[in-house]
C-alpha cells in the first residue's frame, strides 16, 4: 500500500463508490448570497448514507481488501461517524466489523453501529487505550484496522465529495471544509487542485482544537488532547502522517471558529435552509459568516457540510438559553 | 374569475411560477422503505422559497392581477406561511402587500413578513375580527384580498408541487398531503387525477382539528375553532367553498393523527433524513408511520412535506422531556 495519495486515487475511489454512496445534492441560499455578496454552494454530506462523508472513505478502503482480508474482517476505533461508516460499508461489502468504543459512548452511537451489524467492543477510556485494544483485536482475529483518516484509501474516498461538487457547479474561488484529522480536507484539496486550479482551499477547526492550524503554520505536527468543543468530529488530537504533508502542500490556509460561531452557523442552516447539520459540519459556514475567510465580491465559494448526526436533545440545548455554558 | 379549478389551471400555474418558485427536490429513505415495505417519495416543500408550498399559490394568484390591481396592492390575513408567501410574491411581482396579523403573533413571523417588505397591521384577536379589518383595508386601499386557500388561483398554484412530484417519480399508488383549509390537498388531487389515474389521495389532519375528516365523511361542511394542536398550519376552522367540493370529488380518504404521532414523524425526518420539517409538514408521514394509511406491499407512496418554518426553541421542546404536555 503506497503512502502517497493522488487525484488519480480520488477518481478510482469515485468509480468504486458509484451507486453505493449517495451523490449528495448541492444546496444554495439566496438570503446568504445576498448577505455576503458571494455565491455559496453547499455540498450536503449530511444527506450522505449514515449521515456523513465518512461513508466514502470507509467504503473505498474496505472495497480494496483482498478476499482473504475481507474474510478476517475489519477493526476500527471510533465513537463517531467513522464507526457508523465502517459498520455500514462492512455490511454492504459482506465483511464483519468490530468497533472499539469508549464504555461511556452515547447509546445511540453504539446502537447505530450495531444496527448496521457491527460488533461493538467497549473499553474504559480512563484505564485502557483504544489503540492497544484495537491492536490486540487485530492480533487475535487478523482483522484489518481501518483508521479514521490517516490512510490513503480513506483520504482518496473523502476527496470524492469535493470532486462531485466541482463536477456539478464548476470552478470555485474558495473551498472550505471542516478539519479534524485532515482526511476530508486533504482529499478535498486533491480534487480542488485537479479540477479547479487556483481555487483556495481552507480548513476550519474549532478554537479549542487548533492543533491543525498550529501545525500548518509552524510546519511541525502539533497536538491537542480532548479539546472542549461542541464540534465532536474535530476533537482529533492531531493531523496524520499522510494528511499533514498533503495539507501543507495543497491547502491555502487554515482558521478557527468559536463554539458560539458554530451555533450561529447551525442556526442559519437549520432555520433558514432546513438542513440538520451537526456542529462539526457547520465549521465551514461558521468561518465564512464570521469573516474568517477573505473573498472578493461575487466570489464562488464551496462549503462541505460534512455531516448531520446529532442528538436532537443536545442540539436543542444549543439553540436555547440552556446553550453554550 | 371562475370558481372552478381544473388541471389545466395547475398546468398554467406551473408555467407562471417557473424560475420563480423552486422546483424542490424529492427525498427518499432506505431505512423507511425497509421498515414499511414500500417506496416512499418525499416532495420537499420545506425547501421551497420562504420555507413552504404557500409560495406557489400566492405567486400564481398575484401574477394574475391586472396592472391596475397590482398598483393598488394586495391584502392578506395570516400569521403563518401564507403571510410570508404573500409578502415575498408581492415583492417579486412589484406590488405592495398588507398583512393582517394578530397582535400576539410571534415576533419572528411579523419580522419575516416585514423582511420581505410587507406592511403588517396588528389586531387584537380578542376584540377584533381579522376578516373585518382586512375588508376595511380593502375598502380603503382597493387592495385585492388573497385568501389563504379558498381561491382558484391559490389552489391551482398549490397543485404544482404534486405535479412536479409525478413528473419526477412517475406513477404513485398513494399520495398523502397535510390538510388545513384544503388548498394543498385539492390542488394535489387535481394533479394526481390527471397524471397518475388510480392514485389514492389521502388528506391528513391533526386529531384536534378534524373538521375536514368530518366534512368529508358527512358531506356537510364542519368547523373546529382554535383546535389545540402543534400543527399550527392545520388549525384552520374549516375547508372552503371551493376546496370542499374538490376534495369530496377527488380525494379517496381523510384521516387524523395525534400530536405525539406528529412528533414521532418529525423525529424521523430531522434525525434520520436531516430535514427540518414543521409539525404540519410531518402530518403525512405521521399518518403513514402510525398505520392510518393502508397500502399494499411494495406500494409507491408520495408524501408532501409541506413546510419547514418552525421556531427551533419550540421544536427543541417537542423533542425533549419538556415536549407534549
């Protein structure tokens, strides 16, 4: 397995996921365009199968396993969208999935993965390491570990969302995506570079989890552990060994937004655009609405709404006085 | 102005609103289809301009005013989606709109209409009649009153949503729409009758506002005043003089659902389909999920999600323990 990823890999991934992952719609808002003086195109990965772009990378990775590897199954550690994606992709590709999740993960997340037929192994995050457990499971079963972002096939799969966006709307001046471990950001940048030369690609992190911004600026991989932010998909400790160099090479800039700015963007998406988008999924719009992304009047701007998996009760709290404490 | 409406009027309305109203997308859910053993197509009028199908009828009616009538402006009474629709359609057609709203209408509704440039006249629902005020405004200004449903041009406009659905997905076995005053239901039935002969058309009301069901069954127009239901778009006192005969002729059946069943359908739409749909908009799915609409295995079922205008705080309360009291 090569550790580099090119746009040709994104194209191959697009063929692999065709007819399996949704070709998600592109949404626009006249209100937003008038307010900003720009033309904004939202790639609705919240409407992707299992509710997030993660389906693309997971399927692309598992689809490339050998028959023998598929027979032994796959292993992943995640309490978020990657878990659901691995579970669903495994079911579709008729392999077995084991997901390592913290014992205190929300029941809905556990049930989501189990609903797609995965086996969930709970661990105690206070005393056990999920990496060690996943490695032990790998040794026991010989199952293939599919990491959440730092894997060429995962990155190539994630790049297919931006590829579809460019195919549908053409050239863009700016493309903004959320950034956790950088799988979506680096994959998107590969597509932008190939399909819309000159398009500035911007990655957005929550303020509390700004390791990516600091890594991007300093050139050295920085880490943040368990940042306190509502953007649970971007709590990743650091960029990866594969995603970091790609981001340094292909991404124009990175920026951060506060949780309050995320809620403001979510409110616009829910209230005006009628789209349920999770906090991490709203990072791109939050950056744009709060002026963190410079653009020229009339600019064509793409935003990846990365996911929509959110507990309605928790989201409700964000929109009311009980919101951000 | 003729008091009858035919499918030819729906076709003419479709040409009139083309390029102005959105041709809204059709959403599907594998999860729902597997659960029900059917193929369900959702017409997403929550994604319509101003957030509801009402845009179609309002625009179709105002577009047919003479230049002299447009000069004098239009008058409407509504605290809901019809107000926003009249306000937006008036702005687009360069006429002035006066909306009569109860003094205690939510500020967001008033601001919504004003945001589109309408003049809002507040009245005290305890001591004044909105019809009398609207009539007085009509006498003063000569403005044309556009009623929320009982008007041939409004009905014809509302029928264009179902027309687009049939154009996109072809024949259906069942078409389910919410029913307040019956504008959407009768317009949809005209399209179903013309484009998918044999398709059963079902209207759904909240239990507390079951005047339409009783009218449909008895053949005599029944009324319900201020029914207590979360489906604020279906609190209409009765069907209309034009909609009632159309519904009697073209609709196969009508049914009701409880507020709890509406919340269950909303939860599915928000949580699984990532679509913000208001309580009235969820009536159709609520009826289907609660077994109120019989269908054969493998049936092709259309549902009109009529709107998405909801206060996020109020909706949040529905999804949490503070929900239905």
